[in-house]
């Protein structure tokens, strides 16, 4: 007989569903329970990973393989015990108490075989930073859904570089600064199990290698990831910005406000969900409604930018994800090159959208349209003091001159007058200079007795 807590039944079922890349298909795999030498091991083998839970037990030695539906029937909160008993092959029975009421659930046991045995543990375990779980989860979310020429549906774990990488061909996430105890680069399945709280709340994250697997452990849980030895992964070095022409730093408060404002910017329902980043001394995020042409922007007042002005369109969901990851340094080489969002240990690179999707600033009139106000009609009472009232305005007479037009004409007339006056002053000054020269010449002629009436 095998005895497990109800809480473990729930955790095994939840985590097993997360050990599959993409949506689970087909019947759920069975769960193998093995009690041996005071340790109870639960093992679930999926198409992409193997989930193992090992904890001390008082059960005697034995093996029982049960359908996943049994765990769904007995699961619950707390550590109330559930007895899984062999009722005579191939029948079994689960017995437990629910709020003091005895329950039973018969099932058909699965004959145990080699596929139900837990895989071997690594010969050596090495401590790993807890952030390794987040790196595997986030990079797994960045992978492609289906395989192609490259293994974009895999996560690359780069041992010597201390990195975890995921890409779908349009977006790439590189998580650095991870101390890993092996040298080669490994390709493993992108399973979302590493983001589950059942793992993230456990202390003591460890990592190890077997000849065919990468094993990541947290507390009593182990996830065995088979290595894809034949897969090819693209070299992302060519798309990583090296010397970006424009760099901006988004302030943390601006990032929080931007995350709140992004869903409300126009164009959220358009294909690719475009939003415009304009870096020109500062940072402006702008959206446009394709149907109405309405433009709205958010200026990040605390976020500076350096380098040539650049305007680039990106997917707003990628922008939101970059800000949520803390990647608040933006590097842009040009409007048609990939955009990089960086933090201390993460780089999220996204392909820029079609430059035609980049939205230019709207005019002031377009940004804040002024409503057409109705003409005001105010009845004015005239005190005639015995004189005849003034004649009403002739509706056929010409409209009174526009004050702005009259002022502009006056300004032009004054400018023209000043120009003519300046020319006159210049001419007068020139005449005075000529008069002085003639006087000097006349004096010289008289001194030589060559003036009128003179001669040698």
C-alpha cells in the first residue's frame, strides 16, 4: 500500500501538465509511486520531460502505477493521507477522508514496467541561483510553438557562457550571469513548469547532468530534460546590437506608468499591435487608431535619450514584457534594425515593425481639437439720451476687417517703411563720404595751383 498526502496529489497533477511544451494533447500519462528504503518517489514521464518528487515515507517497499484521474479524484488541500491500495491485479482502490466523511475511489492499476521507473539522478549536484528557474521559464515563453529549420521550439542553455536563450525568430531573450557546472551548449524542451509556485517557493535550487539529460531540482522536486543532440540553434550574435546609435534609459516610475497606459493607447487591436517609440533627447510612446487616425502619445518626462533622433515601431506587447522584466535601457541603431531592451543580466531583442507603422507627432490642432462654439447673441440696451438710436447694421455691407489680418498688414507696412528708411540713411552716409573725398581732392589741386584759374 502507498500513502500520500492529498496536497501532493494536487501538486503532481498540476506540475505534470506543465511538463509539456505547448498545449497537452492525448490522454494524461500515469503516475508511478515507488516506496523503497524509506523514500517515496512519484514519477510522471511526459513527451518533453520527466517529473520526479522524492520525500521520506513510512510505507513499506512497493510499486503502484495509477491513472492521473485518480489524483484528480483524491486531491485536496493539506496533508490528509490518501491510501492507494492494490485490490488484486489489475484493480486498485483509493481511500481517504473528506471533512470527516470516508471516501473511496476504485481504479484500474497500470502494470509497472521500465518506462515507469524514475530516471537516474546526476552523479554530482551543483547549487544554482534561484533565478535559474525564472530564466528557464521566461526564455521558454519566448520560443516558437512548432519546430522548423532551426530548433526554435527549444531553449538553449549555454554552459560556458552562463546563459539561457530563447527565441521564436522575431523576439529573443538572453538571460546572462548564471553559473552553470558544464561547458557545452544544450538544447532542451521549453516547458512552463519552472514558473509554477510549487517550484519557485522551494529553497535549494540545484542543477546536474546525466549523459542524456539536464536535471534541475528545487526542494523535493526534480525535472529531467532530455537533451536534443541533433537540433540546430541560430547564432544570435549577428542580431544583437553592438554599437547602437541611440540609447535611452527609462526611469522606473515612467516604466510603471507606461505599463498602465499601454493598453489604452490607440491601435491595440491592429495587426502586430504596433506602438511607436520616439527617442529624441527624451522618450515618447505613441499610438494611432488606423480607422479614425486619432493619435495619442505618452511622454516619459524622467527618461533621457542620447544619440541621433530615431523613430521606430515595435509590438506593444513586447514593449510591455520588456518593462515588466526590468529591461529599461533601450538601444536602437536605426528604424529598420532590431531594438534591444537591456537590464543588468537580461537582453530582450525584438525585430522592428515596418517603418510605415511608425507614427509621427500629430499637429497641435489634431491633438487638441477645438469645438466650434455657437455665436453668442447678447442683447445690448442703448441709452439714447434723447437722440435717435443708431441705424442697424446693413446686412449687405462688407464684413468688418479681421483684426489679425489688419495687424499683419500694419506689421508688413512698418517693415517696408523701415527698410526704405534704412536705404535712405545708407545713401545719405554714402553722399557724405563722397563729399569729404571731393573736398580733399579740391584742396590738393589748389595746393598744386591746378585748380580753376590756376596754372604753372
